[in-house]
């Protein structure tokens, strides 16, 4: 299985670790850690030394209750980091839902767009469809970051998540986008209760029926804190690694994580056992 992106054909025959680079002062797990261009690029290099296969750069926090960031501010945060990161020799994903940011980072050579809105913003779908190769991650989100946890989903969430992801992928392929460019994310924590998030992990294999690779984003999420009693996201490393391993064992091909070194080590053991 291959994930086609701008500069790289990413081999997903083994699980890949996507390192998170938040160029924000207010992200829930590591706000301020990489809030400047220099610190963000230093963090990129550290994650690569720890074994990250690709990097995901984002300039806007989408934690529950977060306020939208202006286009100008997002461009100011993200573009200098992407400009430097594309020279590091690994695939670069950009976490954004704004079509103007998508255009700008793709012009700089970014390899993939990671969109929590699954290209539902005006013109976003056309930006990706008009690009000859860029990869894209389509995520399920209930409502929006401001209200998703105020009024979360009700009942069994698997069927609506599957239907949503199927529809979004079909809309993109109808515009001529090759399916090898598409990865799907069930959106852990984006408008779901703790129990619903856990059910998506328990039944994750049912998402594989969509025929596209899955990305799992459990890293330091509040659901892990609810289960373990760890209020500080920085104390959820062990839980995050456990969730990543469970996701991979249930078919996820990419795990998006803050704690790269710990996840890479755990996956090495998992792979050795599989071999």
C-alpha cells in the first residue's frame, strides 16, 4: 500500500510515525514549545533524530473550544517553517483547513494536506484536486472546534463516521484524485465522547472496509486522561504509546504522535514480534 504525495511515495507496508510540530502558543498538549520558526525547525530535526517518518506542521490550534486563527496569522506562522522543513528530506504534511494556506504550502513543496474539515471549506477540495500529486488526510469532525465537545455525537458513531469518510473520499475521487493520494482519519476527540472514541478503536478494523489507509491520532488526547486519571497531557505518554500500538494492531498505517521516540521504540518491538 502506497500513500502518494507531492515528492514521496510513502510505503505503508509498515506503520509510519508522523511527528507533530505545532507552531502555536496554545495547543492543548505542547502549546508554545515550537511557537517560533527557529524552535519549530529545531523540533522538526529532533523528531527526525527520534525516528519520525514524516512531519505534520500546523499553525492553528483546533483543541475543543479554540478560537479560529486569521489567515494572515496562520500564514505568518506556517510558511517560514514549511520553507525550512521541505529541505529535511522527509515528507511534510501541513495541518490546515484554509484553501489559501493549502495553496501557499503546496507551492513551497509540501507533500500532503491534513484537513480536520475533510476539504469541506469553500475551494479546499478544488485546491487538492488541481494539484497533480499532493497527498491528503480526510478527517471526520462533528460540528466545529468551538462546539464539538459542547454538543458531541450521540449513540453509536461508527456508521456515521464510515459514511462521512466514504462520502468525502468519493467526492474527491470524482474530481480525478487518485485514491492512492488519500488517507482517512476517524477524528478521535473531535466531537465524540470518551466511550465513543474507545469504540472507534475497538471497531477500527471495520473502517478498513473503505479500502483506504487509516491515520490514527490518539496522542495525549483527553480521552486517555479520562481513562488513566492523568490531567496533564504531558503525563499521557505511556497511554498515548499504548493507544498507538492498539491502533496499528487494528490496521492503522500512520500514527500521528507527539512522543516520537517512545512510539518508534514500541513499534520496533511490535514489528519484531510480528516478524
